[in-house]
C-alpha cells in the first residue's frame, strides 16, 4: 500500500517508516523526543501512525499507541479508520486489539461508503469478519442499530458484505455471513449489474463454493436482476459451466438450511457444524449427478452404493441411526433423548420447510415419540453400563440388530440414499413400534 512514505519531513518519514517495520524501540524513542509526532499524519494519504501499524499488522506498536490514548477512530484522507485497514489486510491481532479499544465499527469511508465489515468480506478475511461480528453482538451497535441491520449494512452502491464476499469468491465469509443472518436474496442498488442478488454476483465471480453456500441458505435461482437476468444466465455469459449447471432452474433443488426453526437457530456450535456438514454432503450428492450431466450427458447418473455397505459393517450396532441404518447417531433430540444421525435430522427439518405463502411453520416433532423438539444437541457416545441417562433409548442393541436384519430381508434399497433424498419420501411401508408410522408424520400438515 505504500503507507506513510509520502511524508513531509524526514523526521516524520522516519517515524512512519519505523512503525511500518515494527521497530518499537525507535518509535518509542522518537515519541519520547517529540510527543507531538503522535498526532502527525502522512502528507498525502493522511495516514496516522495507528493506520500504518494496523495495515502492517504491527501489533506491538499498535498496542503502544492505543495505550497512549490515540484516537482509535482516526481518519485518513479517504475517511478510512485503522480498523478498516487492518480488516482489509487481514491483520487479525490488530483487528482484535482495535475492537478491544472500542474502535467504532459503524464508520463509513468516503470511497464507497464501506464499513470495516465490508472490507473484511471483500478481501476475504474470515477471521477478521468473525471478530467484527462478535464485537457487533456485544456492542452498543447491536442496541442502537440492531445486529441484523449491521450484518446487512449497505455501501454507497447498495452492496451488503454478502454481495461483496459472493462477488470476490470468498466462500468462508459467505458462510459466516449467512450464519449470522445475512439476507440471501437482497438485491443491490447500483453495485455490479443493478438489482443483482448475492447469487448473481457469485455466478459472475464463478465460485462454486459460494454458489453452494448461497443455495443451501435458500437463495432463489429464478430471481431476476434489473435487466431481467437470472443467475444462470450470468454464469453462462461468463463461461462458468459448472456454476451454470447448479444454477440451472431445471436442475434438482438443493436442500435448504431450515433457518426459521427455533431449535435450529438455537443450535450450539458443535451441533450446528454437524448438521451443516450433513447439509453440504446431501447437496454434494445431488451435485454429482448435476455436474456429471453437465460434463458428459452419456454417463449414467446413478451413484454407487458400494461405500454405504462398507459403512454399515464398520459401524457399531448400538450407535447406528435407526431411521436410515446407515449413519451413526450423532444428534440427540431433547427433551425426549432420542437419537438419530445428522442426515436424518436434517432431512426431517428440511421436509418441514416453511411454506412461503402462509409463512406458517409447523415444526417437526421427534420421529420416535412425536414429542416436541425443544433442542438438538450432539449425542454423547453411549456408554453401555450407563443405562439410566437416556430414558428415550428403550431399544436394546439386540432389538436394533433384529430390526436391521429385518430391514435387509425386506430389501435395503428403500433406505439407500435417504440422506441424499432429503424428505423421507423413500421410507417405504415399514412399521415399527419405535418409529411412528411413515404416513403419520410425512403427511402431517
Ligand atoms: Zn439416519
Ligand atoms: Zn423422542
């Protein structure tokens, strides 16, 4: 960036050079001799020493300057704060230090009227983005502005941080923003092609991972920009073939993260990560078919089930999900304590996707006992001696085993690919004392 090199006197030049290089001793000595230097700025860009320390990740000098109570929100010529520069350059320790010093996260530069959150998203520094969001949750910004409004803050041309991250191919930032309430279908004012959604911009950028993330968070493939184009057309125009295949409105719909469900919004990090992974895996299964079709229309779209058989033989009997008999139980329903795998949990939740026309959501119930789901947590690996901790788990491993063999004798094909199917459309006519009859809960209004 060349910060601090356009200074008036060699005296100042010396200071800014030392800051840039992280030469703490020299900086301290210079400030000792002439405390007024603390308030100097570079001649043209008007960078303060704090700006230069932040942009260059010189955490020791930055801390020392903040200890001398320099203004953490000093502005340079373009009204950029040190926090913006640290976020732009991915200097996470400086970002954190500035946030601790209560740097204002709601400052707008004069270039594009962007905030530090825009900078972190645009340059793809997920750690800085996360740090700023965490600060926003606990600061007065959340009170005065509202956290959701901050996450969706717009720059001078109507771009939210999600728009910028999508355009710049930053899937990690896209993921964090979506998880924090970024609006997946917001359209820009003048940024990019007017009226672009994050999906349009990801199609323009050509990042398959960004497109995956946006689709899994409910991005609309048929939303049009101001000139009437859907994201599919944008991807085609820019020769992003694989992206276009996923964006083609006639290709299979992806599973969508069930955001509106209360217990989904209250998931702890660990359970959330498990379910998100299941979501991405399920969607990848679909993608294989779509992308294969796009690459070569001749190959058969069916995927091999060979790997699934291997998984079954490796899985311990007692931990196997008794819905799909394929995956391990990793998620526990509370309060009843029933367990199932992440894929089945997700399929259950996605099946009860809210109906946009009624905006009324019937939350799914536990498929085993039909009680309401208060929470989903990560299932603890079961200890066989410890029988009293899990009242819901009434079936012994012996019972499960017999059911499993019964399942195979009936023909296991009806369970194959359940996770990839999403809704339990393939459950087959199976009755079990433990699992509520299929029709009963699939058809539940
Ligand atoms: Zn399962
Ligand atoms: Zn239950």
